[in-house]
């Protein structure tokens, strides 16, 4: 067993940030902090190198656990556009070109080095003003390192952003355990489109990627995925489509049962566990709406708890392991919306 850096007592507790020093109790850690903080930093999690058939990519330099921070980065360029504008694409391009001209030579060369991969690929981030469903503007940002991350339809990482009027810092965290040497991949498409239509089956994934990014995906799932996994993904899409059809007809009990089935499949399907949070959000909203309309649901028959706040708690429980700030922001926005619409306590995620 290791020994405490300060007092020499045997301990199994190490610094949660760098993992390089050991402490037996908090008092010892506090005593040592003035010196240790000079060298304490997160261990290097990634390296940029060639990825066969993809240009450059990010690869894990150490074993990563779920929620581990891989990179936190400031953008090279950030532009803002009015998302109600019909000429939004041209507006963004003009702003991008203007921002590029103002960069110094060294930064321009860093950005141009991305041209061999996906030059111009920008992460869309929501402006902090307005709510989730009706943003007043939409920002885009370009990152030197994060732009190197390749796509997979079964991602092992996910990005989010910490937004303010002054910065648009982005971070990438592990969604699954990632072994040293394994490529770090995110998805280039959200699981659902603007109409809440799931795009996780091979047919819909490939169509979305061709439309949005103009390439045919050759990730591990698309080339070597099992028939069983693809069937599960297709079934999840079908369940989601069916829920959307029956809710307008007032069939809330059946819809709740279908969402529960969707959650079960997502928890068993590789690469979709992060979408469970969305499913619990859908279930909680459905139950709130049923209560508001006084629509009877036989909770016992479909194996639901009659205490619907359980499913609000499930939203947080399912999101916490990933340690993504954006999940907390979105959750709090949704709870504020539900508080206004349904008169429930917001119970914000602090």
C-alpha cells in the first residue's frame, strides 16, 4: 500500500486530479497543497496522430474511465449568427472569413492545417440567452484539437461547451471506458433531428451523414456491427416514431410503456447509453402532461412508479457519470420550463 506524502501513513487515497501523490486524510492534502499545486495537473489523455483512412485523429495516451476529461480547449474562431435568418450559411461564412483575416500568421497556419481533415467543420453552440427551444442566436466555434476528432456511429466520447459572452470553452469527456491506444471518437450527428426523429439505425445514420457531412461512414459499427445491435437500434427508432404518433390521440399509458421499452434497449445497446437521459426526460414530461390533463394511467400495469418524481431523479442519475456541464445546463432549463408549465418544483441540479 502507498504511503501518505505528508505523514507517511499507509493509504489508498491519491490526488484526484493528477493521481501522482497520496494522502491519508484531507488535512494532509490541505497541508501539502501550497507546494503540490505548482506541479499538479491532469495527466495527458490524448495524442494526435494518423488514423488510417481518416487523416489525423485523437488517440488515448492512457486508460480512460467514463466521465474522464480528455481535453478542454478554447476556440480559434467563434462567430454568432441570427438563427432566424434565411441567409444564415452565407452570414456565417462571411463572419468566419472576417475572423480568419484578423488572426496572426501562426494561428492561421494552425487552422489551415485542418484542411486535410474537415476544414471548416464548426461545432454549433447555443447562445446563453433564450431557452432551449427558442434560442435568439446560434454560435459556431472552431477548435484546433477537437476538430481532429473523428466520427463513429458508436462514439466513446462526447463534447460539450461552457458558454459565456466572453468565451466558448469546449471539453470532451469519455462516454465509455477507453483503452490506451484506442482512437477517441464522437458522433457528428445528434441521435434525433429537429423533429425528434431518431437517426441511429444504419439507414438513417448514413443518410444523415451524407446530407450533413457528405461522406459514407466506415466506422466499426457500420462495417462490422452485429445484426442484433442494428436490430435493436432500428427497434428504438420504431418505438420513438410510434410514441410520436399515439400521444396526440391521448394514449399516454401505452406511450409510457413504449418509452420504458426504449430505455431498456438503450441501456443494453453499445454507444446509446448517453441517450437514456433524453428518454427519461421524455417519460417525465409525458407523465406530467398526463397529470395536467387528468388522463388516467395504470402505473402498476406498465410497471411504473406512481411517484413520478422518481423519473425526474432518473434524469440526473443517468447523466451524472458523464460529468458534462452541458447536461446540467440543459436539465436546469428543462426543469424551469416544467415548473412554469406544470407547476412543479424546479429542483435544479446544483
